[in-house]
């Protein structure tokens, strides 16, 4: 049953705030190391256009998360990683608090458990500690869900069309996957109200509540795409992958795995998530429609429509967020049930927390394959600066940002003649670099390397010219 007020009792609220603070510390710990490829690429794009207006009219790239790019431009290309990632760290931590408030509406203890799940989930720790737009978008999504949940429970204070419009608008300018979230957030109240009052009344009520939000979403999409259309330029993508069933399953499984802390590839993950949604009817949860739309209907729509880049795990963030909210309800229901259900619930909560923290500690240690270590190796051998040849374009942003952070003078070249150093990077799934390579007819030997693990990171090896 929904709580009678927007906020839980003070004792539970204090626990939720404490967990959010612990999540903040965890995200700060995970933010060390120089920016990895997508972050660095965003920072370089924002820096190169020079002005805030340029971010909106001069980039035209899917790696431009507009409001996050404004932040990166404001703090500067050489900003310390903690500063560059501060916007995501703060918004990711606030998202824990909002998730706890949403959970608390389902009874005592649900808010605390839900906050804990959001605090330690590896996907949210990852996204909440990197300079991208996903964490702020997550916050706007959850704030929207909190208002809609209260509205459907009859809370007149939650009838806030302009607040929801602001969330949709800002969320989309942080990350365009807010479009997927909007479909679930609009469909949820419509389906609930349709069952209560009939189709026509539900359509009118939903339009009043979320019509301005949809207009705001369209305005945000216009801001992103209108400059491209008006200029006749092509909107660029960091990568373009045609849809395949294997890529779709890999992306969805990766996201669900990093949501619950089980990072091995298992086809049971989407199956288990779907079964959990189906069984959630027994919880009598007022969010059942949202869970169906986000966890089941959304991935199926991607598969049916053969959407481009379906292999990217972040594509399915909406499903992961809904799954965490559902898990919060489910685990507390099991803990309260007594007998074997309580045992299973306790084991599930413990396994989730332990596995998630293990993945988070790996992220903290690995630092996304910190390219700053390459700059450290260069500075040790050439303290006054040097010339480095890159194997491909992706290395440019990595080295440029890492060198700016360290205030290290570097000349980055993409072609011969041979430089003293070569920087070679590759993605997971691609062949790694060997111990020795030949470039421009010159032999090089590896002197430093890193392997990025998890949802973020880049693999690289730094080579030095072998003197005959």
C-alpha cells in the first residue's frame, strides 16, 4: 500500500540518506583515473567547439550529451577527473535517494533495501562515476517515476505537469535514451487509468499530466537534431552496428548482469528478469504496468524494430532501473514472508550485495584501464615532452585529455615518420597488441599497458622505439 505522504517516516528516511552518502563515497572511489574513451571524446568535442552555443550547433555527434558537454567545457579539458565526473557523481548519488523514496511508498523497509540496491549496483556505480550523461538522465527518470507513482496513488501534490516536463526536457538533453524511458513513463499511468476509468478518461488524464512533458521531449529532440537538418550535415555516430540477434542479446545480458552484480554472460538473466516481472503480479504492486513496459516490452520492441546499435548495454538502462525497483519490492516481501521465503530473500540480498561490491572493487582497482598511466610512463622517459604516434583515431582523445590533466606536453601524430613512442588501443573482443610491433619500418617494444574491464574502459599498450 502506498505511503500517505511523499516521504517515509524519519527513521527510514535517515537510513536512506545514509545509504545515499555511502553510495556517494563509493562513486568518488570509482572516479579515479584519467577519462576513458567516451568521456575523453566528449571532452575533446566540447573543447574544440569553444563556446556553449557550439555544443548545440557545432558537434552533431551521438557522443555529445549536451548538458554534460556544457559541464565538460566549463571545467576545461585538463580538469581533474574527479571534477570532470562531479556532475555524474552528485546526480548518481541523488538518484539513490529518489529510488529510496520510490521504494518507501511500498512499505517499511522497501525504501532502505531499494536504496541499497541502487547504491551498489555495478552499472549505476559505473555510470555514476564517469563524465557522461547517463547518471543525470537516470535522476530525471526516477524523479518522474516518483511523481507518477504518487499521482496514481491519489496524491494531489504530485499532479505536476510542468515538473514532469522539466524532467523530460533536461533528461533528454543529458542522454537521448530518455526517449525510451518516456514511452514507459507515459504508458504506465495510461494503462493504470484505462483499467480504472476507461480508455477515454485515461487518455485525457494522461494527456493533462504528461502532455507538456511530451512537448518538452520533442523540443529537446529538436534542439539536438534541428541544427543537423538545417545545415544539411550528417549526424555522426561513434559506431554504427546493424541489428543482429546476437548483438541484441549480448547488450541486454551485459546490462542486466551489471545491474545485479552477475557479470558473466548468461541467457538466464533476461529470462529470470521476465519471470520476475510476471510473478510480480502477486505483490499487488501499482507499478506492474511500468515493470512490464520497461523490462519486457522495451527490449522486445528493440528486437522487433531491429534498432541500430542494439549491442550497446547502456541502451537498456531503463530495463535495469525498473528491475532494481522491482527487486526492492520483491526482496522485502520475501524477507517478511517467513520460513523458506525469508531465507531465500536474505540469501538473494546478500548475494546481490556481495557480487555487486566485488564488481565495484574491480572497477576501483582497474580504473577503466587508466590512460593516465601511459602519460606517467612517457613522462618518466621524456620529462620535457615527446612525440607519440597513435595506431588509430581513438587514441587521440585518450592521450590528449590524459596529457592535459597531467599538464604534460605531447605531440600526437597519426602517420609516419616514426616517433619514439607508439600508442595502440583496442576494444574488448578485438585482438590485443603483441609485445613487439613494427611501425614505419621501426621495431617497438611494449613498456606499459592496461586492460579496461567492465562496462567502461579501453585497452591499450604504449611502445617505445627499440634502439639498434
